[in-house]
């Protein structure tokens, strides 16, 4: 099982990082290979043409040399995903949002394309970490759920973690990573 963990967290420690580490530990203990990629350098979609560009015709971004192309290639190699973000303004962190905006154009599941969408039918564990007031986990996770719908991915689980539940949510994050890494089927009763 190859897992790609995508994050836009600019911090090298703290709540969000500790949850990502717990998920990676769980997935690794289950025997999965985890690759972590950061979206920090990804710039916003330039909205080519009259709204659609090469994303619609060929699943590629005309401005993908900001690191986008590398992450897109890794998505094709992955069996499962973790998307983890600090909550900013009740939403997904901006560089991760820019990445998700661009990748859903290229990898959406509904436009006819020459190749299948890379996320199609694959499980995605979604994590939102509101580290301040604790507000905004739900709106952020809703945004991420909509992304999964656009690319045809299956939500494996939702985790919202804040400063006063992080002890038991860290344990849940480890367990979720382990379940994802072991190849647990969505929809199968445990
Ligand atoms: C621009 C900005 C906006 C933020 N907005 C929220 C927010 O809406 N709700 C919240 O609980 N925390 C908010 N925070 C705090 C982050 O969510 C917090 O830093 C993040 O969860 C990561 O925690 P950590 O810094 O311990 O890793 C914000 C932080 C920044 C920098």
C-alpha cells in the first residue's frame, strides 16, 4: 500500500504536524509506504482561456512547474491519500487550497478525458486542525469532502482535532493511519 500524505502546513512542529506524524506512524506500522509532500510552493490557478485550459483537454496544468507536476505524478503512483491541513479562517490553508483547485481541474471525474482520473475510487483520510479558537473544523472538512466528490475519491474518514482534544484525537489519528495503511475497505463492517 502506497500512501501519499498532502499537507500545506508551514510549521515544522505543533498540533497539525503531531497529528500527521501519528498517522504516518500508524500507516507505517501497518506496512504501508508513506510519502509526504508539501504544497507550500504551489501558486494559484491562472484560469486559462475562457475558464478551462489544458486541464480540461489533457489533465495537465499549463503552469505546473511550481511543483504541481511532481505532486500530480505522485498521485498516480499512490493507492490511498491523507490530506491534512491547519484550519485558516475556517478553511483549508491557502497553498493547499491552490493545489486542490488546480488538481481537481486536471483530475476531475466527470469530464471526458484521454486517461482515467488519478484519484478515482481511492480512499482519502481528511484531517483539519483548528489550533486557535477551535472553530472551523467542520467548514474546512466540508471543503475537503467536496474536493473528494469532484475527483471521484472515497472519503475514508474525517478527523477534526483541536488543542483540547488532541490527546485522544492523536490516538484516533494513529488508528486511522493504521486502518488506511492495512487496506481496510470502505463500507465493510469491522
Ligand atoms: C491565518 C490564520 C488563520 C487561522 N484561522 C483559524 C481558525 O479559523 N480557527 C482556528 O481554530 N484556528 C485558526 N488558526 C490557527 C491554526 O489553525 C493553527 O495554527 C493550526 O491548527 C496549526 O496548529 P499548530 O500551529 O499547533 O500546528 C489560524 C492561523 C492562521 C495563521
